[in-house]
C-alpha cells in the first residue's frame, strides 16, 4: 500500500513538474489556469494539450504547449526553423475563422521554455483516438484509451473535414498541405476540427484568377518537424514538385483509409529514401483495386479509390465530397443541421425540433450528450423555442443516468422551471413530472419542481388547472408526504372551493380520490372528509365525486372509516345528498348502494361489539356464581361445625336444666331454615368478598419483600380484675337505686353456660361512668338479639321474692348491639324459645380465662338451687339460652365466695320488662 502511494505521489509530482516546467513563465498563465495533460496533437504530435480555465470567466479552454526541450538535440538554426514553422501554423490558424477549423481563443505566446496558445475545449486528436499515443502522459486517460468511434461520428467527422477543406480551397484559396490524423482535433463536443497550417500554401494569383500554388522541393535534410507527414502526402509533392487543391483531397482519402484501418496509413514510406518509396507507391496506386480497400464501407469505397488516384484531376474536389450519398446518413444530416442552426429562423428550427424525437433513438448516447444536448440547451434563451426544445431535452434526460442528468441537464433546466410564458412550458413539465421527481435531488424538487406544480394549480388558465389535476395522480407516489399534506392538498382543496368551473371542481375531487391511497388514514378522516361537506355546488358530477371519495375511503384496506365517523358524519351527509333532485336513477342507485353497504358494516361492527360485551358479562356472572357457591360451601362447613358444638352444649344444658328438649327441637328447626337460604348478612359478606376479589385481580402483582421473622410473643391478657370491678359497680348501683323506670331496669348478662339470666337495676344515665366503656361501641356479630316478652320474668322461683317469670322471644337479626325498642304486640306474638346459636359467632373464638377445674370447685348446686324453679315451673325452661362453653369460661370465674351471687344482695326487679335495649347495652359494656 505504501509503495502504491509513493508511486502515485511520484506520478503526480512528475506531471505537476512537467506542467510547471513547460508553462512556467509563459504569458498564457497570466490569464489561464493550466490543468492536467489530456492529449497531444499537431505535426508529429509535438503539441501537448492541457485542460485549462480562464481566470476571469472560469471558461473552459484547451492549452496547447510546445516544450522546447523536444528540440534540444537540433542545431540552433534547426531549432529556429522548427520554431518558425510552428509559429507560422498557429498564426495562420488564428487568422482563419470557420466552424470546421479549430477556434483559437488566445494567440500564441512564447517564453524561454515553451510556445503556448489557447483554443476551444478539446478532447483529443484523431491520431490519439486511433491509437497513436505519442507525447501523452504515462498514465493514459481511459476516456482516450477506450474511445471507439461510432459510424455516425466517423461519417460526420469526415464530412466536417471535407467542409473545412472546401472552405480553404474555395474561400481562402489555400492548400493545407498536411491533412493528417495528427492535425484533426476532436473538440469536447466531438466535432472534428482542422489545425496544423504549418505547410499551408496560399494562391499566388489574385482572387479573380485561377489559383496557383507554389510548392517547395522536398528537403530530406530538414528536421522532421519542418516537413509534412509523407505517409499522407500526395505523390505529386515529391515526384513533380507541384501541389494543388487536389493534393489535399489525396490526403483526405489517405485519412479515410486510416480511420477505417485502425490508424494505419495506406502506404509505409521510407523517409531515408523518399523518392524510391514514392515511385513504388505510384505503381501501387495505379494498380489499386477494390480488394485493397475491403475495410472501407462499400458505399464510400469507390470515392476513396478516386481520392487516391494518381492523376489529380480525377480526384473529387471537397465540395463534391460533401455531397456523396455516404454522408446522407440521418445522424450525420442531423448533426450537420445542428451545426448550422444559428443560421435558421424560428420556423425552420421549430419544424426541425418537432421531428427530432424520431431521430434521437437512432443516435448513440455519447453523440446525443456531446453534440445534440449542448445545441438544444443553448436555445433556452429563446422563450419562443423552449416549447419545441424542452420535449427533446427531457427525452434525452430519460436516457441519462441520474449523475449525468444532475451534471448536464438540471443546471440548464433551472431557469426554465421559473418561466411562466408560454404556458406550454408548464404543460410539458407536468407531463414529464415523474421523470423530474425521479432524477432531481430532493432539495431541487422542493425548491424548483414542486413550486412549479403549485403555480399550475393556482394558474388563471382553466386548461392548465385541469391538466395539472389530471397529471398529479400519475406522480403522487413520488412526492414526499409532508409536501403533499402541507402544500399540495390545500391547493387542490382551494382550487375545488374557489373555482367557478365545474370541470375544475370535478377534476379536483377525482384527483383527491386517486391520491387517497398515498395519504394517512387519520388525515383523510380529519381533513379530507370534512372538506367534502364544505363544497357548495350540488351538480350531479360533483355529488358523484363526493360519493367516490367516500366510497374509496370506506372500501380501501389501508384507510377505512370508523363506525363513529359513519354514524356521526358520513351517513348524515350522504343521505340528504342521495335525494337531490338532480340525480338520475343510476346515480341514485349508486348512492343507495354505498349507503346500504355502510349501514351493513355499521350494524355488523356494532353488533359484534355488543356480542363481545355480552359474552364478557356472562363470563363474569358465571365467575361470580362460582365464587358464591364456593363461599356457601365454606359457610356450610362452618355452620356444620358450629351446630355440632351447639348440640354438645345444648345436651349439657338439658342434663342440668329442665325444658332443654323443646329448645333442641327449636334449634334444629332454625338450623334447617338457615341451610335452606342465606341470611342478609351472609349475602352482604359474600358481596364484599367478591368486590375484594375483583380489586385484588385489578391490582398489580406485589413484589415480595424480605422481612426478618420475629417470634410472636404470646401474652394472655387477664380481664378478671376489670370484669370483677364492673360487676361490683353494677351491684352497688342496684343496691343504692331500688326504684327505676321499666325501660331501664334490666341488663342481660350471659352466664357461665348454664342458660340463665339475672337482673340488676341500673341507671342508664350513669352506665358509661360505672363500667368505663363506651356505650356507643357494638359487637359486629350477626344474629344476636334478645327481645323480651314483657309479660314474663327471666328468673322464676317460688323461694325468691321479687323475681317474676320471664321468657325470651325469637331473636330478630341485627348487625350490632344497638338499643332496640320492641312493641309489646310483636313480643307477645313471638312465644317460641329464642335461638341463641348466633352467640357462637360472638364468643366462639375466645378462650376461657378460667379452667374447668376452677369451675367445678365452685359447687354450682349451692347457688344454682337459688335460681332453678321447682318442677312444673315454665319460666326456667324458656329461659335456657344454650350459650357456648367458651362463654361459660369467661363468665364463671370469681363466682365462688363472691357476695354478688348471694340472692340476698339482689334488688327486686320490676314485674315486667318492656324492652331489651338495656340488656344489649350492658352486654356491650361488659364484652366490648
């Protein structure tokens, strides 16, 4: 890699050094910048041709440089002869001006090291193209190395040389004297130009007389640069020391032969023995047959044979050669016409440009780009010719690559994009808009191409607007979305709303309908569809255009209309339009068909949505029922366990008390009723559980957090002292207050599992002060209540004075121990024993504070006989409550030896009880 870089560096340095040494100090460098070495030309290819630009105008030129180092081997007088010959040729070329002669743009300048002059831009000499690369840089350009002449280029090039010779012979009365491939230059456009007038001979006679051209005898002692190329020289130069215009025609024939034979001349000449070589050549020419010219095209073979004739008078002149059929080729004639275009008027030009699209496909691309395109773009300065030239330029652009288009064509089209007159320019651009958008860079599209489309939409001419609207859909896919959304669509809408032409309005709707597929769905729904309701006219064509846009949007897979849009905006707009009087039967049928299709889609989508919602609701219900069944099963298991416990303790009560049998029957009946249906509290509980389950489902899953487990400390809270204090307070109050109202003289206290109650008169106003608890607190235990029959006493005994008979009615369901006022009639109606199983839920989970051993030590028979009535008494049987064993454990402690349980300490309660509110509140105070 390093060696390659060094090699490249040395090559560049060498080329730069050659250019610098060759041109340095020459006055040409004051006005021109000299670039790279591109070719060689002139007699013996002695002139190096460089690419150059004019400093002031940046105009491209070719700089011809003759390096005097080439002639260092000659003597001084020989050097002077060579320099004089070269100067003479350049000076003669500078004086002559003709399209077929190389144009000199800066005359010859001499410095100590070189001769230099500037001409029009040059590609190479014909000798370089034919393979003679003498005096070229070591790295030959691929453009020259791979250059191949097309037939049309060869034909027209030879025709150009013939025309140049015709000009010299007829107009200038001059013989060129050295027509060779080295002196034929191909300029940048591919035109063949004549140079090398070093050995030209002008007529010695006045212009009105027959021209006579003096000739010098061949001097083999002169340097080769002071002599013409003998391989292309007519025989009479050497053998008879004469020359005439026909001598140049012989040279032309030799050039034609070399062109078709890869640059090889027809004869090899020995320059050391020139006379002998020409004598032998003369014999060969006299016997020249068609077999020797097989490489030359047949249609020009005979003419070449005539040009190489020994007799000068038999050779065709230059003017005759320009008219031979060989040069009547369509391509050659077309190129010839372009060269004379400046001589034509607008009518002739317009006719020629109209027929040019038929010829362009027959020409090679290089010829079109190099020769025809520059001539066409030069006509853009003439506005009247632009409509005729522009189609040909765009046709050429189609065959060019994007790089060639940007480099060669787009710069020339820039000013034309801005021309508004004549209107045909805009129409042509619109017709080729797909080409422009494909090959033009995005910046130029935004700055030059699309503004032209916008001008067309806003043009006052209805024809231009119609054409623009018709053409826009053909290239809509090439327009970037922001430009279409923000610039193109608003102008189409304005054209539709503001125009007075029905055709423009209809075409606007058609254009929108065709470009819907390139738009965003929501842009169509939010911008295009609402715009349709703003169109003022109700002509059938406009209405059908509106219907078409709705239908395209509705049926397009990418777009579509939501059912909300259909129901809220589209159908309310379409249905009134469908009954317009201007519509015929077919148009009305089209409206109805679209409306029905929309209604069907609307029904289908909404029905599907509702069905899905219904299915979801059904699934939710089934899920809830399943949860309820699971909950009821759990509740049933709980009730079963509770009933077993109730049965055990009810049996204990039966053993201890009378009347237990009837209560067990009532409890069984109540349990059956409970299993048959859920209570209100259980339903509420079930509903709360379902709500809680739904909340848990909707919550995000919780991330587990690591917690250090702490061993729970089991501490049993002893409530013995608190309970004893409360009981003592209640006893003291009952002793000190013998007379109270009937509504506040009883407080129900659950006893230790013995199904008994006791009565203590208490003042309701001082309850909160005596027991230390909040009277508003209640237990959230369902189903506990003790309505009391006022006609009965809780305690009935013949030996206990002041205690009346009491029975408990059926307990209504309550959520808390709130005071309850029961009418006497309701209490009287309920004579069945109360079901006290609800107390299981209240007291079940609690553990007894006193063990059963402690309970047994209290000798219940000693105090129980004070309260149990004799056989046959009905009060005690109905007073059995069936309280669970855990309640017994809480109430039994501290009874033995406690004066509270002495019957003498009880005050006589009133004969009847009207309400159970006092009992509920006392229970709340005790066990809150």
